C-alpha cells in the first residue's frame, strides 16, 4: 500500500450518496431551487432537507429562503468553501480509484 491510497482524505460530509448528488449538481448549476433538486435527485422533501442541513452546517452550501409572489422559494447555492471541498473530494477519490487493482 502506498501513501497515495488514503481513504481518510475522503470527506464524509460529501461522500453520502444524496449529498454527493447535491454537490455534483451545484458544481455545474451554481444555484438550484429546492424543488429542482428534489426532482433531479428523486428524493423526498424531508430527506433532502436533512441532507441540505448537513451541507449547510459544514459551510458547503448556503440556503436562501424568500417569496416569489406569495409562494415560498428556497434556493441552494454552492459556497466557495463547498466548491473547494468538492474539488478536494474528487481529487482524493481519484487517488483511491487510481490505486485500485482494477484500474
């Protein structure tokens, strides 16, 4: 085993399937409405809310609540810290995958 094979560098906050989906989507879209994320990721409102809260607590996303007319609107944005963490996550994952015997 080499020093490059270090699964400890994989960010557990991002590594969850749904949180990874949110981060990957926002890395390209920059901002998304809550309902847009819910539809794209095919998850329940409750599950998405919990996972977004974890990303927000880590400082990876910001959540802005407002109204569009009389309708509530929730927008999620990737933060600068989130973008950096996602890039580091992808780099760490790439190192692990690059060291796997199947590669």
